[in-house]
């Protein structure tokens, strides 16, 4: 991998390699774009097989965060940190605090929060070394569990899709097939059940399947979820599951879920569009988490403000659909164009000199 060529081609600003031999720290912090504000993104703790894999993941995910924040109308850029370690066996206070010291050296260009392998409690250790942390537990003055707002945002996006496809935002009587039933999907399910939607779910973990049964939700085997007769197919687990093999099996009119990177390739977005299946771009639908932590910036966390901004996902998905129709492009491409337009417009005013 030619790192400088990759960064240049995708518009990255900075890549920081962090090491502290004494505590075993090997981390990468990637900053993609700070046009709209400081880069913000989670700390992913994962036992990558190689340094190259870790660098690629940090660069890829930081770019995705730029688009997520831009589309959500947030004053944030895109960043990501990855720490090469097993979060179950190698995560220590010293490791996290060492990472925090490296975040501090960036002087606020990057705000760190949770991601796969890291928790709010972990951030409390990071916070002891830097103030540039968001997503702390409520007991520590932060916004707490981001799953709540993420689940709400997915629900609002589904309603926007329903208005387009069926002429009403009501989801009453609509059948939703959820692939994955973790915390986010569970919160989304609560909203759907209150509106009398019908649900069928699958998950690889028995605990999640039992939780669904306790909520009165039908469950099916992992591979059978693609073949369900449903109105909305909702990917809420792994990425890349909307692909050339699964698309022909889908019987839904809408694909809307919380998983990241749902489309295996850009061509899969085109194929959904060709088949008349409305796809709600994942990085918009699941942006409730970053919206939630952004409500900590510049003052005390305000839950009402976070909820109001998360509910705007309904309007944002509506704008994406309008762009898709007017430009005759898939919604996946329409979302990118909308985010890129906002970035370009803000860059245009930054040519003005501002003293101080």
C-alpha cells in the first residue's frame, strides 16, 4: 500500500502512528477532512493481522465519518483511531491513557469517542489525559449510550422511506426483517412495535434471539432472513451483506438498517436502484450516534437538542430521495453528492482571511 498516494487520492489530511512500547500501545489516528470542524470518530480496538490492515481501516473509516457528519449537517470533520489489540484480553488503563496522551498532542484537531472494542468506561481513562473526548457516560457528564439515538434515527429514516414508497410515513402493519438484533436494533424495534409494525429477526447470538422472543418478535435462522416476505429489509449487523448474491433474494421494497458499509460495492447500490428497491444510505440512517455526541460540544449535553437533531434524519433522507429522482442516480450516490456539496460550499468561504 502506497500510503501517500492513497491519502492524496481520497483527500486525507493527516495520519498519525502512535507507539508506546512499555504499555504495548500500537495505534493509528487518521484525520480525513476538517473543513466543517474538528475531526470526530471512534476508537476501534481490534486485533488486526497487520499494520497495513490497521492503517487501511483507519483511513477508510475516517473518510466515512467525514461524509456522515457532512450529511447530518454537523460542525464536524471525519477522523478515526484504531488500536491494535484484543479488547477482551489486552485493554488496560495504561494502554488507554497512553492513547489519550497522543490524542492530546493533536490539540483538538481530533475528538475521540467509542467504537468497536471501546466503551464509555474506557473513555473515562482516556479523558484523564485529554479533554478532546466525547461520548462519556452520563455519570461523567457525557451523553451516554449512543445506541438510543442511533435506533431512533434508523426508525425516522424508515418512516421517510415509507412516505416515498407507500405514500404515508406510517409503518403500522409493515413487516420489517432485521438482520442482527444488538442494542441499536433493539431500540429501533421498540419504536417499530409501538407503531404496530410486524418484525422478524435473526442474530448469530442466542442471547439476542432470546431477547427478541421475549419482546414477542418472530425469529428465523441466519440465512433465511434474506428470503422473508417483507416490506423493509433492515441490515443491522455486518457490512457488505447487500451484494450480487443476496440482492436477488430480497423481497422488500426498502432496504434500511443500521449496519455500516452495507453495500459490498457501489454497483450493488446501482442494482438496488435498477430493481426499484429504495435504499436508505447507511451512513445517514445510523448517524444518530455521532449526532448524540456532537450535542456535548460547546456546552453541557442537551438530550432534547440531540433528539431533535436526530429526528431530522427523516428530512435528510427525504432530500437524498429528491436528489436521486432529479438526477436519476441511486440514493447511495445521491447521498455522497449531497455531502460533497456541503463540503465544497463551506470550503469556498474559507478562502476569506479571518484575523485571529
